[in-house]
């Protein structure tokens, strides 16, 4: 699949000496939902700000559908819609005026039908005559998305779009994101809700310390880096793990009633059969087995933890 955004050797060092980005290479495919994950201060917002032309890079280059973000700024920026974390609209303007103005800022002709469609998709149509200051936090967040979509961009950046938004609004937003992706819009999002990235994203990139440390398809990432846990519910609780099983990746939980065995799904031999035979030899009876897959959050924590420990 063709790349609509290409980032090459991108670095950013601020006047304070802080190096926010360090040689980032990244390609975003046309029509995908790409989730960018990383801890606070990892470089997510700096990367987005440079791609959107809001911050100047110290080194490297960015092209958007073949347009260099510096040399051909207007053409590149016209393709992008940005939903920032904070609302910057005039609080005394109406929803309709605010969204319509955003379209005009990109030199687009008036298109009331398009503005109406955007507002209806975001459940803002009934609020179109209300002033921004009268809206709830969730509705203000929707206005940010409406502004970003007003000029019909081919790329949409969502920087923490559902932070502080209630569950029902989050569901509506993600339904809209799916519709946009289905229409060909490329979506790049940052989120603290890792379960959203796991559910929504086609691919996931992890950034830490200003460097991209991993990019992969969501399901392949789960398969390659995920582990499984086998919970063995015992008939009689154990005070401790028997010495003969000390070498196995076992932990005791639930007051000694459950043995938890962790194993790599990619290994040729998971060791489950050997473990169950060992339990039988030791006379340890169990009444139930339950297997579970590690979550994307588990994987994310494992990926960024080594870098944090090194920094400390």
C-alpha cells in the first residue's frame, strides 16, 4: 500500500537542549488507522506538530502525498486536518460559524451541505446555533473534530481525541472514525486508552525517548510480542510452589488456589503438556483451566520499561 506520509531522519532539539525527536523514520499508509503510542514526553505531540507544519524540525524531512511540508507548505497542509488536545475557538462564536470559518481559512468555497453533514455525523446539528462557551466538554471536543473535517482533508490527526470524554461520546467518535477510514481518509491518532488502539488501529507505532522503537500491524504485534497465561485452578490450595516446579514460569495467586503459567506463543513447545504431567506426578489436582492472551497494554509496558530503567 502506498505511503501518504513519509518521515525521514526527523530530529528536533529545543533551545533548552531537550532532544524531543532523534532520527525518526516513519511511513503512514494511505487509508489506514495508525495509532502512535508512547509515555508522556516521548515525542508524540512534537512529531505531529512538525508533520502539520506547526513546529520546525532541526533535521530531516517530511512529505505529505509527495509535498514537502516546508517547501510546499500550503499544498501539504491543505491535505491535513488536525484535532488538537485543547479547544482554541472563540467561545462567543456559534458552532456553525466556527466550523464554517475553519473551511474558509483553507480557501475552500462555502459548502453548507458538507458542514451540515459533518455536524450531523458528530451529533452537533441540534447545537449548531449555540455558542461554544455553552457546550459541555464532550461537545467541545466534537467541535474540534468538526473544524478539522470542515475543509475535507485526506489525512486526519487526532491528538488524544477522547481524553475526558464519556463512554457514549467515545463510541460515537470511533464510529465516525471508522466511517472516515472507509471513505479513504487516513487517520493518525495518539491515545492513552490503549484498548482503543488495540480495537481501532490497523497498525501501531511505539515512540519512546524521541525514537520509534517499533512499528507493526496490530494483530501481528499481539501475536509476536504477546504471551499467554494459563490459569490452573487447584482443588486444594498450595502454600508455595513445589521445588520440582521451581524452574517453570509459575506464580501462585488467589490465596494459593490458582497456579498461573506464562508461556511464549511463538515457541515450538509451549511446555503446557509437560507442566500438566508434572502436576499429575506430584499429585496436585486441579478443577479448571483458563487461558488468556496478554493485552496491548502489557506489551506496551514491557516495551517502554527498559528505556525508563536505562534513563534512571
